[in-house]
C-alpha cells in the first residue's frame, strides 16, 4: 500500500523520517493478543505444562524456570516460529509470562519482516535514509519571505509538479503532508481529489492562538497538530484534529544531560541559507572574545569544511567544532546556546540548555517588511509563544548587536538568576508540550487510516466483481 509524505524543511524532514520508522515498526509487530496465542500454541506443542495458564500475563514462571531440556526446547521452538534469536541474558530476566511476550514482540520486528508499505515522497536526507523514495529533494526549499521565496521558486515548483504527478496515480493510498503550507496545501487538495486519504501532520500556522487554516477541514481527513489550542480551534471549524503532544519531544527523548559535562556554547545559526548569511557575521563578532569552545549544529545541507572556513575567517577562532545533522548531540553538551529562531528553540529547551534567540533579516527582507507594513509578532521564539510570556531573550534585527549577544551569553554561562529563570520555565514548557510519543501515536493513526483504505478497496472490488 502506498504512503506518500511531503516535507519541505529540515524539521519536517526529521519528523517524516521518524514517522516512517514508527509506521514500519508498528506494521511489522503482531498484536499482543495474537502473540500470546501463538506462544501458547508453541508451549502446547512442546508440552510445557507449567505454561498452561499463559492467558494470565502476570503468572510467575520463575519458580520452575531452570533451563532444563524442556525450557531449551521451548526457547528453540520460539526462535524457529518467529525467526528470532533470544539472548541468554534476556531469558534470565523473565519473571512472568508477559516478559516472554514482550521479548518476542521486540525481536520479531526485524529486516526479516519487511513492511507491507511503499514509502515515497518529498523530503531531505533523513527521509531518504529512513527508506523514502524521493521524487523531489526539498533540502534547500526553506524560505520565510517573498524575497527569499523567489530564489527557491524554480526548485519548489519542479518538486511540486513531480509530487503532483506521483499523486495522480490510479491506485491512491495515504498522503501525509508535513507543515510547509506553500506547497503542501495545494498537494493535499490535489491528493484528496484523486482519492487519497490525507493525514496532515503539523499543519502550517499551528502555533497561532487566534486562528488556524480555514481550508484544512476540507483538504484533510485527519489532522495531527503539535499544540493543544490548535486542535481545539481546528475541531471547532469542522476538522477531525488530534493533539498527541509536540513531536519534537520524541525526537529529543532522553536528551537531558548531567550539568557537570555541559561546558560549551552551542551555536545554531539556522537551516536556511539566508539565515546563515544574515546571522553569521554578527555571531562571529559577538563570540570572538569569549573564552569558551563553540560547537555548531549545522543543517544536513551544509558542507562542514566550507562552513568552517567561513567561520574561522569571520571570527578569528580556530578551535571550534562543527556537527552536521545532530542538533541534540550539540545541545546536550552545551552550557548555553545562541539559536536562530525556529523549532531548534524547543529542542534547546527540552535539552535544558539556556539560550538567547537571535534573528536578523537580509536587506531585501527588511525592505519587503517595510513595504508590506509587516508588524513584528508578540513573540518569535516558540518557547515564549507557548508560555505566552517573555521567558527567553529575543534579539531581532538591530537588537541583535554583538555587544548584546555577548552580554546575554556570558550571563547564561554563569550560575545566577537569568539562568535559573530559564531552567525553571523549561520544566513548565516540557509539561505544556504534552506526552513524548506524538510521532508513535501519529503512526498508529496512520495505520488505522490505512486499514480503512484497505477495507474500502476490498469492498469496492467485491462490488465490482
């Protein structure tokens, strides 16, 4: 069955990759009840009389588990039945029947049990690594203004028409657009008209508290949004919307680090070319004299050697490090961070890394904002938007001077009120972002939709015949 995903920027690409992984994992796994029945049948075949109460998942097996011939034959039969290899050290931890079920459930999901789905779509390097057959590479599509969008229009339109052609198939499946409303709204409408079921994951503008996309209920069968207020608004206007928590939490799960090993300054200069061009010179001047190692978290599209050369030339620093495509790794080891506004601000907060948010516009973007009379929003950093108060400092345009950036970073590097204030707010933010399995829950919803598609297809086929 076909699953077509469309992600236009780095954060969406990361969500798409993890979603594919979760769909594949869940689709390969047998239901627990079916596993229990199959394991019980193996037990009966091997004459394991003490497991006759296997229907009770909490029934103890430790009293008679002695690794005698009966036990070994049962384990060998399980390995043969499910085509798995059960480690000896794991067997020794089994205490109740359900432990056997959990071991088999985990191990039987493997490359020997391929997913029944065909994944294709629009995305970047992470989607490709996850097994998505790309019809268009969106790695350099990101833009936030008309001026910058004009530079990417040829690439976006070429990719858009490739995606549109793929969605024009006679055998539709499930279309999962992720954010990037510029192209995905149009693709969702087209897919719906061609008979695809549409699951919009992270709809555009979901962070707005006053409104959501009015056309979303018509173009999407189901919507999964990262903010609770977004789901409430969407449901009120007729959508079938769900809030499972923010997906970034699952991506950075377990990212908290011992404060004693947090020594560096994390620098996240942005994932878009124009962001780096605007931010890097002022960051170079701000950090030039700070006696701390800087570690850069670079987008997968960046060439590390070229970026290093540019940074060393601008800053006069030669001992800094550069990591491509692993923001969490950089933030886990950082005492404080300078972050370009975006999803990365949430990642820093979840990694308990105090930060200052910096955003500078190019000259063309400044002229555009003035011409269109675009007003600065109340907040630009997602932690501030979610908390609805100024928790972390936002330095925009002229405010983002080297002196101000340096001052704020030096304050955050030291124990004190400003650092503790952010850390305290991060705990509240963690709670507001909801559970940490949003991508898994979205994968479960996708599988439910795929089941409905399959049933509908069978019914149509029966009626035709």
